[in-house]
């Protein structure tokens, strides 16, 4: 069924058991992002020290795609250096705008490749990008602080 | 007149129902609350206008200009009859959203001494169930003038709490802007007491009829309201055309919002005088083909008979509500009885986000709306991130409801455990 290409098992697992879904008490930057078309909201904290992302934590409400995608992003970014992390975000953005023509590089995106099917559903791309864009925003703010 | 109300026969007039949807399914279109589908008669009317009569209305002495003007003014007459209004009270706009914004700005442009001039201490009354289009223009008008914005609350059953009517609509109240039917809950607002209270304190009543006028007969004289907005595209008509109706004496004493060609009586290099309504509010070459399409849509509805349309939708809503209330872990958001209630059913499913519900339904050819439905304050009040909404119209039948219910069960299976 076409739906299965969207809702991969990995996604449903992250949705039911999201990673890092508890805001850290301290942070080097905090952002709040909203998807105004559906009302999904996310608050995301990052800690970045000496150019290394030491933690990404979040809270929010949203659909399975946005929740799973944020879970995957938070796990993937933790421990990366900032430049590397931003390159991964870019790689994920490219995947989302590929209209189903890319599978995604598992070495770079890890569980994120499970979201490749989202790119065939234009209405859901913003759901998948919510957490990644929040991270990017937070990372840039943190490096300015 | 068609002998019987038959959605299956009606669907034959709508080319879109022959489209094959995801999963190879037929289209079960339950999103008419967002926009309705269009019958061939409407598409033909627009095409015919462009092919046979296209010219700028109210300008030029040639045959096409005459024909275009006759078609455009004929469309105005159809809308006039539909609302039991007067022909110079029906203003074409590009949408209901534009109608309400234009009205709010026209009121805001009023000179001191006008009954519409607002000042600090005056009051504008809305409700918690308003669509953003009948909320934000009034928020901004209040901010520009210093007037106070207050609102009727919604109760847990989705009905407006009118117990504080006299307190809310007080002597300072100048405008009561209210929806006729909630686009989220289906609640039909009882207008009688609101209108008589508003008039008793000298306020005008603005009715957002987007969710009512397409679905049941509206008589602006019987309702005794002062202004009304609705759009063609939710009533089988084209996008890009709506109307603002207002009492003649009010329209003719108001300042226009959009200015330019057509809306003037005379112009010098330094001044202009306004034409009377409706031209006063129709600056520029209007959306003529769309107005003609709008009239074709209203004629189509008139042939069905608005009372028949209302009865069909009421019966279908009863059928659907009964089925919904039997579902496990599904909650209907809004009135659960079918009294003073339109053909909109919003619902939530435990543990499944509306966006995911909509995605699974789409796999079965079912088109619904998901999210906050441009009524974010209402969602916040109800403590919801969003709902899934099914809305019915003339082409829907019980089989559509059955597919919807089966698809909901599939969604529950898909996201179980």
C-alpha cells in the first residue's frame, strides 16, 4: 500500500518512543517553531560547546511524521560538530524536496532515510522538516551567542 | 425541478467525480466546508461568457460591452433574489474574506459624526467560534480605533453561551460580527436574540454566511441583519468571487475602501465623489466571468431547491452522527444532537493526530480537512491541536459516510499498538 512508503516501521517506532523528548534544564539556545498550516508546535533546546552539539532536546505536539522526524534529527545531531550537523540538515532538506527521486544516504542520514517517502506527499514535507529547521535555527543562534 | 433529490444523479453533473484517487478509489469528497466542487453548468457559464460576451462591463458602447454588462447585472439579480435583498445592496467582491475586510476598512474610514465612526470606549462583539476571516479584520479595526473587542464564549457542547448577551452587547457596542454556522463545529448560531439586542443598543449586525448560505435558504429581511458576506466557491461556484450585502442606507453612507475606476460619480484632479452602492464598492473591472459562474451555481441550487438541499444535508448528518457516536475512541467535537446544526462533523481519534487520520483517509479516496480550520482560538479554547473535519454537500450520500466510517476504522488499525 502507498501509505507504507510514508509510514515506515522506523517512523512509527520513533513516533511511539520519541528520543530526547524532554527539555534540558539549560541550553545555549532555545527556539519555538510552529507550522501555521496545521498548528503543530515544537520547542527545542540545543547545547553547543567548543563547536560540538552536546545535546538536542525538545517538546511539542504534532503528527507522527513531525514527531518521528524530530526524534530522528535530535538523535542524529547529538555529538556532531556544528558544521557537520548543518551539512546533514542540508542533505535532509535536499531529500525532502526530491519528489520521491532520492533514497537518501544512510551513512549521513541514518534513520532519516526512512522519511524519504515523505517527499512524495507535498502536504507532509513541512511536517518532516519542522524539527530539522528548529535545530538549524537554534544552532545558528547558539553560535551567535 | 428534479423529481427526487438524488446525489448520484447530481454527481453526474460534476466532472471531478470521475477522477481516480489514490489506491484506485473513487472520490469521496467530504471537504465542501473548505471549497465545494463545481458542476458543468457553472464551468459552461464561465466559458460561455468568455467565448460569447467578454468585454469590460459598464464601459464602451459596443455590443460585447452591452452583453457583458447584462450578464454581470443579471448575476447580481440572481444573488439579490437568492438573499431576498434589493439589487443595489449586493456588492460583488473577490471573496467573503475581502467582503469582511472591505467592510471593516470602510467602517474605519468613517468620518467623525458618522454612526460608523468608532472611538476608544466603543465595542465590537465577535464570538470564540469565528473563522479567522471574521476575527482578524475586527481585531485590527479595534486596534486602529481604540475600540474594545469582546466575544461570546463557546460551551463544551459547541454552542454559544448567550447568557451574558445583555452584558456583552451593551450601550457602547457598535458592531456585532458573528458567524451564522461554525465551520468547525457545525453549530448554527441562533440570531434572533442577538440581532434584537444589537439593534436595541444601536449596533449593526454583520453575518458571516460562508457556511450557511450554500446550505440553507437565507432571507436577509427576515433575519433583520445589516451586513452579510459569503463566497461562491463554497456554493458550487467559482473562486475569485463573493458578495458583500448591506442595507442600502448604510452602504450609501459609508466610505469606500477600494477606490479607482467605476466607483465614482465625478472626479477632478483633487477630488472625487462616490457613486451610490453597489458601484461605490466595486472599483476596477470586476471578476465578470466569475460573477456569471456564481449566478449559474445559485441557479443550480435553486433548481434543487434550498429547502431540499437543507433537508438532504440534515438527514445525512443524522445518519453520520449516529454512526460516529457508535465508534470507539472517536469523539465528535461539536453538538452531538442534530438540532440547529449544519452538515459539518469534526472529530478526534484517540492517539492519532488529525494529519495522520487525513493521510490514511486519503488512501481510501476520502478527502477531509485536518488541522485548526482557520479557527485557532477555538482550538485553543477546546484544548485541541486540531480535528479532522468531514463536511457534506448536495453530491454526498450515505455510501460516502459508510466509506468514511470504514476508513476511520482502518486508520485505527494502522496506528494501533
